[in-house]
């Protein structure tokens, strides 16, 4: 971890997840996954050549989930926009049903890009208590943001 508490990920000196002739594909995929997790936590972008596209990323992800193949009640949930191509590949590889999970971020009132939580289909609500405490966000403010986002969530579910 670095000084700010973010798990550190060692940068790949080759700049391409180590994809050289002497490294196998799985090792390169694991490197990309580590870089993705680290870069996401630091709000950075992944090298563009990590995967050809989201579909390839889904096929790679499915190889890590192979033990779920054939489960009768397995449903793969994809997030709208970028998550659906990934989820489609995983569902196809595992022989599972595919569904969409619509979510909306609950942004901090004075800094809307910072998430204090999220809501999802079916009345799911998750709050980040650390952010709420750090920004002294009142219950009324949380409810106001949640109500606005629930309206948008309902609109998107109908679309």
C-alpha cells in the first residue's frame, strides 16, 4: 500500500502486461487483471493493449470462473454500457443466463463525481459510510440524492 492507503501495483516495465515470447497468455492476463484493479483504485486508465476489446476481456474472465459452468440457476449480471459485452462472453462460456443490472451512483452533493453510494434495481442501496462521515453528509441530503437517482433509475429500467 502507498501512503494514501491505495494498494500499490508494480508497473509493468514492458508496458504491455509482459506479453513477450517467453511469457504465457495466462500470466499476461493475470498481469492485466492486477493492473486493472490497481488502476481502478487510483482512478487511472489501463494500457489500451491489455485486451483487444471487452469481449476478449469477458472470455478471459470466464476462464477464471469455469467451475460455475453448468450450474442450473446461474445468472450473469452485466452493467449497462461497457459491462454487457463482458457479461455476454462470460454467460456464453459458462452456459448461463444473462441479465442486466441497472445501477446509479449516489454522488456527494458538493462533489457529484465522488460516490457516497449506489442504488440498483430491486431497491438495493449501498452506502460508503467513510465518505458520508468524511464529508458530513446528512440523512436528508442522502435521501434527496437517492430520490433523484431512483427517478432516473426507474426511467432507465423502462427504456
